[in-house]
């Protein structure tokens, strides 16, 4: 009998959880602050081991940056399109708690990209026909992609390009300290067409300017999605709005496990006590044995800055003081914008459900929601229109809202000319800047799940993680890791986790202190 795997990749890696008792020997209480993916993962992992969980979320809905909410007339809004890739093993395992067959997800058959260049040239790329298993995925891309003509290979910096396939995590993260994604892309020497279509899109998916985004994280993403995993670049999307099909069912699962949920409640302070610790909220106080802090960077900075430890009046030790300084240094990525339009006419039937774009002003992708979301489909069928979502990553902080909205619509009409002049029946506009920025600072100095105080752990997609996971998957992974850390301290069995392979196709250099040639001065 073949060994079980979480997907099709035979090289997927199992990371065993801590061993121990099936449940705590005495009652243990944990407050999880933040009901996004990281907080939900931590809450589920703890509640399944018999821990008394209080989950506090300031929004009315769970899901964090992947939440959705009603806006009237049967319509819903969210913070933008999210792709549920097949290599998101931990996130998908979390969703299976409430939906064992993952019936709430449906596949998107392609991941097309379209770019326009300064000379007016336009190119489109697709990943549907490319083999999923490396190295055939790489060879297939180079052989068939119009953005990477064979003649362009002569200009590629081979040693730099080999860094994409000679990875060894977590060491690879450290080797790119001080190097930005833009630095690395410049050094690669890939043609501009391939750079825009196949590489820069990864950096921008972090809502980051490639000049500020870590090259190590870029390489990790390239490894996870393309060169190191046999799951491929295709993905699934929810069949309806996030709250209805993903997070509300998972919240119900938590209630069945005995967890207490507090949506619409804000945390105002945290005290780590010699006896009980306490999480203070705007509706009361929650005593506990430990706290999982799973919030966005700004909220984490604020709560840690005001956090009190007993005995009262004691000076923080050196490790704690250093850690608080590193938390204070957490940065947020530039703002992103989401413009959802309910249009009076249909998008052409030949258009894909999702299109990534480059060179179309601030527009980074277009989603035609009725192609995969049931609520949007019902509206489109009832009215004869379309529901279209426009996404702009890494928006300049000096943007003027009116100008940005007009520019996004102008670019939509440019990409899909059939929509030029089509009336807007309804629209929703959102700008937020609460995503974390994974910059070029030393990887080892970034805060991780563990803190100097065993009563407090962190979770979230901005944290340092030893494995090549990112975005929603990193949120889910760190949520389980935070729970495992607390469970291990109580001698309780934790949860096994799976990732894509940690090593690339080629062996990484083993020279002590070796650094990639792309390291910036």
C-alpha cells in the first residue's frame, strides 16, 4: 500500500507534530486574538486537543484578509481574489475539518497572464498546458511560452538562474539577506517579457514593490509553485463568497468542539500574569493560561507595545526587550485597492475567470466573478450583467482615490474592449494597508512563532517560517505551529504538517558562509 500524501507530489515532506498525551492533564485555556486564517488554524488545532479556546475577532465575520461580507441586494464584497493552490496542504487540511471533500472549492482551468510593453507589444501566457512536475514544468514553459523565446537563453545569468532550482530551506532564506526581488530579477537577465509575466507577478502578489520585497521570499515562492513542487500553478477558488462556504462552516466546527467565539469584539490589552493571564476586550476580560496573537502587523505592534508582564514593575529581560524592538519594526506593505463592479452587460464568454496583468497602469488582475461564485452568477443571470473585480497591488501611498478608480476602469476597458461604455449598476471600493511587508532585512532577525515568554505565541503570514510557504498557506502553517508550541509545553500531542519539498532539483552549495552572487552591497 502506497504511503498517504496530501496531494500528487511524491516528494511532499511530512513534519511530525510533538508527541504527548491526547489531551491536557488539567484544564488549559487559550485566548486566540484574531480570527483570520492563522487564528482559525490555531483555534482549531487547540480545540481538537481539548483546550478551552476563546477566539476574539474585531470584525463581524471571520476570515481576516480573506473575509467577505454582505453589501445589500443579495450582493457581497471581499478584499479581493484569492487562489487556493493545490500545494496549500495545511490550509486545505484546515478547510477539510468542516468540508471533508472540499466541495466548497472548484478548479480554475487556467492561470492566464497578459502584459503590454513600452513599444506597444502585447503578450499572453498560460500555464494550463505546461506539465506540473519539475523539471518538465520548467522545460515546458521555456519551450512553449511566447514570453521566453529560446534565443533569450543566451542572455540569462546561468549561476543566478540556478539559484531557482538549487534551494535548501531555510538556509536559502538567509543566503538572500539584503537582496531585493528587483535586485535578483535584474541579475537573472531573463527577457523583460518573462520577467513581467512569470516572475514579477510573484512579488506583487505580496502587495509589495519588488524593490522592497525579499529575494529569498521570491525564490521560495518560485520553488513552491513552479520549480520545486509537482502540484503545478493551477488552483481552486470557492464556489461562493468566503464567509458562506469557508469561514462560517469552520466557525460552526469550532463551536461543536467547545470553543467560544467573539466576533465583533476588539482586544484592548494583554497581561501575562504569574497566575492567570488576561486578555482585555471592549466587552470584558478573558482569563487564560496562554495567548495566541494572530493579528495584522499594525495591531500586533500596538498590542505588544502595551503588553504587561507580572510581577508588576519588573524590568523586561534582554531577550524580551530585543524581541519587542523587533516587533516594533514590523512593517506594513503598501496599500492595495479592490474595485468590484456590477455591470449592466456581460463580459465576453471567451474571457477567463481570472487574468493577471502587467503594464496596464495600476491594474494587476481582473476577475469575472460569475464564472465561479454562485452569488455573483445568480445576480448576473437575473440582470443579464457581469460582476467584475479589479485589483491593484502596491498602490502609491500618495494616490488620489478618484484618479485611481478612473484609471482602473480605463485599463479594464482597454483589456476587455467590449465593456467600454457599459453602465455600472453598483460598485464597491476598498483600500487597505494591513498586509505585512517581507523586506530585505536579515531573515533570522524577523519575528517568528515563538516569543521569549512561553505564555505568548504569534501566528500570521508575515512571520518568519523555516519552510517555503507563503500567503494563506503561511498563515495556516504558523497557526498550527503556534498551537503545537503550546501543546508541547503541556505535554500534549500536536499536529503533523506537510509542505512542498524543502530542497530544489539541484543540490545547493555546501560551502560554509556561501552567499548568492545576487547579494546587494
